[in-house]
């Protein structure tokens, strides 16, 4: 961890600043995770569930 000189020798302030940076990164990561989960659910709903005529969309048919 590299300390910036603008904070000075007050280590409590340095730690609070570092904690704030990490909280901001966590918030961004959680937002990205939520978006990815929504996209995955949408993909699964469109491609894995059966259709209205009870045929499975996820079945791979052989060419023979």
C-alpha cells in the first residue's frame, strides 16, 4: 500500500481514505454483478425453458 503525501502522518486518515476507496470499488463490483445476474437470468429464460408447445429448446438433435 502506497501512502500519498497529501494525507500526512495521520495514519487514521490514511486508513479511512483507503477504506473509502475500497468501498467505492465494492459498490461498482456489486453493480456489475447485479447486471450480469440479470443478463444471465434473461438468457436462461429465453434459451432453456420449454416453449409453449412443450418442446425443449435446449435439445441438440443429431444430423443422422
